C-alpha cells in the first residue's frame, strides 16, 4: 500500500496492524451490500428528488375500475373497518397475518404466561439470555473467558416482536428511529431460542439493519427516511400488524361513500372481483420473493396498492434453473408456478383457491379443510392410488401429506414449510419451468410474459441492470463479479441516458465501474449521486471507501464523518475513520472512535486490535496492556501473531522506533 499518497507522511513508519486494517476498508462496502441485498435496493427510491415526487404521482394503472387504487386515497386503519365488518376483522386478528408484528409488552405477556424455562443459548462462542422485567424485554450477549468470567457484554432493549410466532418470532431494537434485528429468535415450531436466520453464517451481533422492505410485509405502512438504510420517522412507534387495507387497499374513499356497480363496490378492492394477474398480485406483494426484487425508477414500495398489477411497481427476478426447486420460508409463489395444477388452470387457480385470507382452519380440521379444496378440482378424476393404500399412508386420507409434504427450509433453521409445487408423486423433482432469455442473462423477470409494451420492457431491463450490479459485489475480485458488472453496465447506461436523475441506477453504475477497476469513473458517479441526494447512505459509504482506497485520506475522513452523521450506529462505519486518523498520526482521536465502535459492538476484534494500537502509538502502555488482555480473552484466531507483535512493540520494549 502506498503510504506516500497526499495527506500522509512518506517517512511515517508503517504499522503492521494498521496495514492489515486498511486492506479491509474496501470490505466495508461489502458490509453495505451484504446488508442491502439486491432486492433491498428497491427501498431507496427518490422521494427526496423533485423528479421522483412527480413521477410517483402518476397513476400506475388507470384502467382499474376500483377507485381506491388511485393516488390520494387515504388509509384509515382497522378501527374504521371494524365498525361494519367486526366478525371478519376479529377472525383476521387471529390469522398469522393479523399477528405479524406486536409491541414487545404484548408479546411478553403471552410468552410469560407459558411459563418458559430460563433462557441461556450458547452459540458461536457467545451466551445469549432473554430478560423479562414487567413489560420490558432485554436481550443480552456475553462472551466469557476460559474461567467463565464475562469478558464483554452487550444488552439491548427490544421494541417489537416480528412474526406471528407460528413459525418463529424475531425482535427489533429501536435506537432513536434506527432499527436493528436482535441476534436471538424464538422458533415457535421447535419451541426453542436460537440465533436469528443467517446469524449462524455471519453473526452481526446487534448491528443487522432492519430496512423498510423487511417491515413492508410485517407492518402496516411505515415511514422510512428514503436515503437511510434503516432509519424511520416517529410513526414507527405507532406501527401495527398487517390489516384489512393490505389486501383491500386504502379505505378512505370507502368510508366516505359507496359506489356499487353491477354488484361491486368500486370504492374498495375485493380481490375476488379482480382478474387473475391483479388477484395474484395481492398475495405476491409479500409472498413472491425471487432472487432479487427491484422497484422501478422513482417508485416506492407503498406505491403498490391492491387492485394494481405488481409488475407495474416491482420487477422480481429469479435464476431460471432454480425456480421453485428449493424450499424457502417465503417462496410459495415460485413453487406454485411450477405446479401442473397451476399451469393447467389458465389463471383459475390461485393462492385463495386453497387459503382463506381471513382465517386458518383449526388444527383438528385442517386436513379435511384442505382435502375439500383439492376435491373441488379432483373429485371426478381423483387420485390414482386406491383409498386403502392412501389410508395406510395417512389415516385421515391427507392429500397434502403426499402431494404437498412439509420439510425443513433451506433459509431458516428450525422451521418446516409446505412444498407448494404440488408434486404428483412424493419425492418427485420437477424440471425447472424457467429458461434464460436469448441474451443469456442469468436472471429472468418472473412477470416477463406480462410486459406488454417496449416502455415496460425497457423499465424491466433497467431493473435487471440494478439487480445484476448489486449481486456482482458478492463476487468481487472474481471473474464472475466482473462479468456481472459488465452486464449491469450494458443495461444501466442506456437507462441513464433516458433518465439521468435515476440515482439508484447511477449508484449501481458506480459500483459496477468500481468492480471493473475504473475507480475514477466510479467516484464521479458516486459524487453525482450525492449532488442529487447528499444524505444517501449507499453513496456515502461507497465513496468514502473508494477515497480511502485511492489514498485521498483527508477527503475520505470527511466522507466517513458524513456517513456517520447519517447513521452513527454501526461499528463498521467507525473503524475506517479510526484507521485513517491513525494514518495521520491522530491516535488519541482514533482511540476515541474505536471506543465508540466497541460501545456499539464489544465483540468486534478489529476495533479492539486497533484500539490497542492507538494506545501504543499514543504512548499509553498501561491502557494498551489492559485492552490487549481483553483481546486475548476473546481467543482471536491470530493470537500468536498478535502476541509477537505486541511484545515487540517499542512502547512495550522501551526501545526507540
């Protein structure tokens, strides 16, 4: 690494740990993209941009007869619906969708009533505990040394319980409007606590950001800061579970007036009166996961309203060779699209053919209930297996046990799901129904057959470019990453020619250029994004990391400070700033930044190593020794190398550098 760049002293000694740390500065952008997976870029639409405001006011589908699909019709909440529909609302509140998010005090009462045993989960070298104090719930993470003494500890108070509890419940921490997921989840099916999904691969401790699209399918509309990854306005305190308007659309017009035409009330959407595409879109808004979900330029998630086609707001991409063949917690739509039943129905079959969205059948009635749904189509040409043989397999003659068996999911531990491929025979692996298009793109739009105009296809290609560029970062420094970046640019450059104010596409263009080592061009794109949206987190983090890589230390420090002003709750944002301050010899300030990083994440070995170095370089050997003992107690993998480095440092040996 060139230490003679502007802003650094070429004669300054090179510190081993600092060099190790600085090689990971670019990795911070990897953290950004890991947290904002390809589909998550959708939530960073441009509400703060004048052009985006005007664009999002354009009707998405003016052909709908239902008047509440139009912009400007307000939401009223279930309290208005219950006035006339009390029985349905009451039933729905017992449905898992009606219990999709809960204030933690309400969750705690139900959990405490079950008289659970004390919780002490051991995972990844850490101990996790759940504390209930009245209506408060606190999750604590502790790391102990070989003697069982607590070396570090971090506690966080929970604000919301997310999930109905049928399969599991995760927990949200609210840090002044910045939302994070706890590392601890309650798995209702298995009746046990364990790490949250994904933490078994990468433990983010208390720093996994909760983004708007995560809450979209668990809560009634929330109000995020558009340029922030995980910051929400004060309305988050009033968040409620999924309600009537998520499937019927905003009720403001319906409350004020009714308009019945041919037996249909046109002031409120009733999904049973929708054509198959719009009907299925109501479920697909949350149950169509894909490999990448991208909002169209200028759109926001809440621009979709029931009664509209989903593909006018979102593009949902999948890898054609894997369509529906891997069981996931959210993947029902893709699986059903593979089934012979669905394909042969020509749109007649849908989610509500089998599922009542207002209630689930009681457990003792579920087999009979779903068997009746099957017989609505198969009563005449029924099962080829004899009744006697079927009852040997299932005493209740359970169709789903054979054709839609339950099995563990690949993306969430301790959770079993129902296979919606509707297999003809148990164990059958249907051939994928998707195929790559003629251009050989690795992702295909789920709704590609519904794109009726060239404008719609151009919009899809722009979204595909965003998806490919986002995914490319996962394969940086690999041939696949460069190939995806080139594909992304081939789609995004024409899109920006049509809409140069599209900051999402411009940011991804910058990422793709960076992956192709076209650093100067990439930086220009990030700067253009920040000119239009000065608080946009993605561009701030990416440009700060790139400035660091280019050796423009003073500018990088200023940019990291801007990023921290936008979101001060991530230790991964503190560390690059501390490293750069160290390169300038500002060790005391660097130490203060490291201490803040450790307050946020005391389990960070990188922050602790750097803090030790800061103390040593500042001549505070006593503090360095104490901090180094804590570091060793955490059993770092490079323990022996660290001991040799520490013991040989001039501040410890007393020799001159």
